[in-house]
C-alpha cells in the first residue's frame, strides 16, 4: 500500500450539521498516530479520542479513572496522524461535572494543548447547561446519550438502555435537551433500534450510533473492537472486520522462533564493516 495521503477539507462542526439526513457519517475511535493515519487514508470523517482508552489501551475495567492528561497525550498523537480529519476529544469523568468554569477550562486545554477540533461529554438534561456554556465559549461540543460509560454503574452496568417507556422517554428528552443546548452531533450508545430511529427523527443534529441501529445519521466503532484486538469485551453491536489479535500474535511467535533458532537477523538485515577494519580490530593493538 502506498501512502498517498488525501488532502480533503477538514470537516468542521457546521459541515457536520448539514450532513443530517445526508451522506452517512463515519466515525472511529483512535488513540495513536498509526491508527489515526490509516483512518484518514481510508477517508473516515471523524476520529474520537475516547475515554474508552482506559479499557482498550490502558487495560482497565472502566473509563472513570481516565485523566485529562491521558486524553491530551493521546489526542496529540491522533492529531499528528490525521491532521486533515476532525478530531473529537472526550472530556473524561470529573473534568466537567463541577462547574461551567471547570468544563470550559478543560475544553480549552483539549483544543489548545491537544489540538482537538471539538470535545464530547456524556449526559442529557443534566448537562444541557454545561453544553450551552462550552458552546458559548466558542468550542464545538458533541453529545453522548443512552449508555454512558462514565455512569454505567448507576445505569445498572453495561447493558442496553431505554427498553421501557419511561426510560426511553427520558433518553429522548436527553437528546432534545442537548440538541437545543447546541451540540453539533449526538452519539447514541446501546439503545433499541426503534429508539435510535425516533431520536434521529426528532433532533435537528446528526446522530451517530454505536449499538443504536441503522437509522442513525452515522456510525462509530471502537477501533480495537473493529480490528479484533479487544477480546475481553464483545458487545453485540461489534462485528470485527479482521482478526488482528491472531495475526499479531502469530507474527510475534514467528519472530520469537526465528530469534531462538538463529534465523534472525539475516546478513541482509545486518550492517557490514570493511574487512580491513575488522582485521585491524582483531589484530594486535
């Protein structure tokens, strides 16, 4: 594969808003330079530096321990790999709950220090005023409703949300509240297909589903899930496109075998020295 990186016009928040009911939006999570570079080459519209990195990169069991500095660290790498792609950075747990001032300050850091184009935060009606404050500060905001990993414990764990009338109405109200507050798109996670479709009909901004059915205006997956690298959790909505875990493990095994049997490195992979210099080194000083 030749690296002939396309030079598209980066999509900004207003560009994404007009994609409502238009061409489907393609989003992937990314946490490092290499995945970001390949995603941009593949024409992905949006890259999300999600706090899911706490699980799929750092190996934890949840997202609440992720820090703002960790998000900043990975955002910088993703921006380097995909300079022409809109990068959304997550506001991790504890970085926006205290006050509008805290949320704005940390959002500014993600843009200034991380190079992100926008930020994302979880929640609906309870964070609508927070969304409004960040947007008023000139920072584009993406929303996230349905299953919200930062508060999964209070939602009964990692399970589908909105299965009954009351909770479904609550999620719909959440979507309407943050849309009115000014988000430019809404990630909808782990809700029934019918609810995903209803939310998409009701709000004027694009919806991006992850386990929310095919009617959303776009779809997002966690890149290690798509690549078959994450083997601990296998959400129903994830269907790996490749089994990289097996491919990579086989490559590591083959490398180990070659080293132990003396087959690596070969002469072609080694640096040679002029024979006369070697002779002088071996001879008496």
